[in-house]
């Protein structure tokens, strides 16, 4: 028999988006429970290092330049006014952090610099703020499935990782802030980001959007998991013989093309001494692997690779309206769990835009979830509920399936550069067939329940991304089709996807695009 907990708003995921959602829901008068599969304050991509943010005022030259850059890089999908609203809320939240006493770094003249947050400090600070706001925080307790009542989300079933006991949570509204999916690529801070929120949301009937724009890869030293890419703007790339790579195109694509043929090296020889010092102070985790290896990256070549960052730095996710409401009543999504097409279009948002998106959508999700619960009245806790997951759990332990093999086969359909980065009809069709077979294979589902759900999320996310990429027959942003190398102006329409056993993808109609914006 599962324990039961009732709360007005359940927030799933304890990264920046989840923390801001929980705080704003509590500030709106709601009782709030926040659960995380790790420890709130240390789990997720932001906790693994520093993150830039965008601190600009509407009407300023800096704001205009930022919005213009987002629109230019969005390849037809970025919505300028949504970017403005995101940055308005980001500025408000950063000022609030300062008011609360968060210690921002300073310029040399002593002025506070609010364009940078130290991940571990930031999330530890937010955890303490949530506790003071009487938010109930439960660590190491991932949500396994949502509860629904007549098609409306009404809570979740979670499981304590240590003892394996289940927790039935009845809530008036649910916010999914579980982050994105990096397909277990090994990129820093992403090992627990397996697309869990996408899976449980889709089981409840929520749509996803922009999943073809998930093929984001970050440059990393070959012996490191750090994918912070800013320093490579001051780098020179070469092949194993020392020949400088001079092919036309963006640096990631040039590196990817050469990596398929053989090793690639980099040296950060274009950074001035002053800039070198700034990098070490602002992004110290970049240099830990170099220091351990005794390498000076500003003077010595070092081998690099590309690590898949998926929707953690890509664009796709649960479809939302102009704030944070999904396509299912009672369900809200924020941060990397929500599609960022309106903010970043078909390209990566990198650090600052993504951090700002998490702050804004998290805040809106918390406010709107609390408002939604108030609209339900006092009887929502007495609703008849059922699990949104219609697949029956296989008794444990029947034939212990080899999860390791299933994970390896799934990753093989997504991670390789000659199938994940550069796509074509043949590679995508092959991946689609293999992923479908893996999903329909019941043998591996008799393993540990929590791990099975992670693998199911990994496969499902891979399937939505693959089907969406098959449908988009063009190259645009993070969608690189070698058989359709040009951008097609007629395809500036979003692709929605969904389904669990019968995965599907389809273009939005012009009317749907208009309504969504």
C-alpha cells in the first residue's frame, strides 16, 4: 500500500525551473511539494558548474541586440515578444535574488554583475529559500507516472530510491521541471537527465514539439565531460597531423565532419592573457581536467570530441502556450522540459538564454498552477484517479532483462555523428525501426522498476526525436539532413509529436501556429 500525500501543487524536478516554480506557487498561496530524483541543490546540469544569464532592460541597446540575436539564430521560429517577456521576468528574478541576499560577482569597479550564477551556490540558495517558504522538499524520489482524472492531471506516483517504497501524491496541479534528455552521453551534469518528464507527460496525453531540434553536441576535451563551449571561439582546430581545419561552416559541423574521419585537436591560442584569466575565474570547471592532465590549453594541443547534449541545450520538449501550460489540463512544464522554440527557435540556447528561460517559465508555471488549483474549488482531492501509464508493470524479478544492452542499443541510434549529427532518410529509418523494436520488447522490463522507467523515457525521447527528424525534410539549425542540405522556406512550421506505443509526428497547420503564438 503506497503512502499518500496531498498538496495543491506538485513540482517534479529540483533544478532552477523547478525551484522557481515551487517558490512562485508558494508565494501565490498554494501548498507545494517538490520532488527530485536526486538531491535538490546538487542534481542536474546547472548544479555542475557556472551558468550565464541575460540581465538587460526592455528598450535598452543591449536588450535589442539580444533579442535580435535570438531571432537571427532561430531560423524562423523565435518569437521576439516572447523573448522580451522571458528577459523581463529574468531581470525581475535576478533583482529578487539580489534582494534576498544572493552574492553576485562584481565588476572591477565594484558594481554587481548579474549575468553569471554559480550553479551550486545558486541552487543551494534556492533550496534554503524554498524551505523558508514552507515548500515540502523530498529528495531521491523520482516520479514514475502521473495520475489523471477524466483526462485531467491530478497527481503522480513517485518511488523512494533507497527503500523502493511508493508515494501516491494527489495534487490540484503538476509542474514538470525534470530537465531535458542528453541520451546518457556523459556530458557533465546530465546523467540523470533521461527525458523522464517527457514520458510521463506524453502518457497523460501531452504533446511535444520541436523534437527534431535535439541534435545539439558540445565540444569537449576527449578525456573530459565538460562541454562549456565559449572558450572554443578563441581556439584553432587541427587534424592529427597538425593541419588546421579551414573548411567553411560552423565550428561544430567542421569538427564533426573531421571527427568522423579521425582525431581532432584544439588549442586556445587566440585568447589574450587577460581573457585567459577571465576564463579561469568565470568558468573554473573548464580547466580542472587540463590541470589534472598537466596541459596548458592556451599553449598545447589537446584532443577533443563532441558530446551529445540533446534537449538539455537543444530546443524540443513538452508543448506549452505563451507561458507554461501544456496541452493537458492541470499540467504545466518549465525549463528544459518545455519546448524552447519560441525562445531559441531551431538552434541551441546555450547557457544564458536557457538559464533565463528556466527562470521565466518556472515562475509562470508556479503562478499559473496555483491559479489553476484555486479555480478547481475545494473538492479536487476527492477525485477518482488512475495511472496515466497504461502499460502493466512486469512482475519483478521475472527474466532479468539486460538493461545495459538496451541502453547501449538506444544510444547507438542517437549519439554517433554519422547518424545523430548528420542525418538522412536511411539512417533515420533504420534508427526508427530499431527503437520501435526495443520499445516493444518486454524482456528487459522485468528489471528494477525505477531504472526501467528511465530506459523507457530514453527510448521514447529518441523515438519522438527520430520521427520528427524524418518528417522535416530540410536542414535548419540543429536539424542537419545530408539528403536535404538546404533550408526550405515552406517548412517554417513546428512539428508536434506524441504517442507512446504508436509514436507519431506531424506539422502544425498555419492556424495552429497562429493560435500558439
